[in-house]
């Protein structure tokens, strides 16, 4: 089966940098994704890592190490609007399902 | 970009009634759609994979007779919660991906908040 571990909550200060880690266990790995979800809203896609290394999209970057079954999401120049829950997700190559981690709630202090 | 809609956005019903939720891909065809359930402050739990023209694949622990899924066309999947009970109250979200996308990107509908009295 699949499982993902990420911290339940992280707190950071506006303007700072925060890293949200994710470790995964899956039998047919096919990429690690990150999604953002504001309260009451639907998840929105942030980034994807299919290969090892860093992917950068504006203030957000995501990293993957397949040998360590580990990835992280890096958020820079934090803004209050970044307060949300962040989910890592893996896609199982065998059945194409995408399984989500339990989510990390990011609190940003002014 | 790809847009997925859901209807209704919220529904309140009496215990014992059935509720149908529609999920539509508006500007692309989706051979596969996914249905998730989310309780407050919790993660998205995959309920089932909806395949156009065939039976849905349900996750372990999800009652297929209670949560009926029909994927009648390449742009529409429906989830019917039959004989709803208060414990079925939750946020139901569907998603779809564009077949050629290799980056796992799922496009989510806005969700349907179900409250069963």
C-alpha cells in the first residue's frame, strides 16, 4: 500500500521561509505532487517532481529524493495568504490513483 | 486551464434520503475521475475511481451500494449517497486529470458540502 508522512502543523513569520517535509512509502512510485487548500476550498495543484532534484515555481520550490523516499515543499517570502493546508501526494504507477498525505496546516504570524 | 465543476455546492437533507452530486469536466474529456471525502481539518480520503463506461473501483471500506457512482460520459460523473445518515455529512470533492498529463496534476471541483440532519 501507500503511506505519506508530513507534519500536522507548521508556524512561520510573514516574509520568512518555511519547509514542509514529506516522506512516502509506495509500491509503485510515479511522482510526488504538492497541493494547497484554503479552508472551505478545493485543493489546487502547486508542483510536481518526477525526478530527483529541485523544481522552482515563483516563491514555491519542491524537492525530491527518490532514494530517500523524501521530498519537501519550500515556500519563500511568506505572505499571509499562504496560510492554508499543504498536502503531498503520490501517484501509484500500477493503478494511477493519487493518494494524499494528511496535510500540513501552515500558520503565518504577522 | 482545465476546469471541473460540481453541483450542488452544498446540500442539506433529511436522514434516509438520497443525494446526487454531479462532477463535470468543462473544457476537457476525462476518462477517469476520482471522488474524495474530507472531514474537517483532515486529509482527502479517496473513495473511488470513476471510469467512463465501466464500473467504478472502490477503495477498501467504502460501501459501493451506499455510494453509487456513474460515469456516463467523458465529461460527467455522478456520486449518489443513498439513504444518507448524519455520519455521511462531509465535504465531497471530485477530481480529474487530463489523460496526457504526466505530472500528476489533478483538477479539483469546488466540492459539495453535505449536511444530513
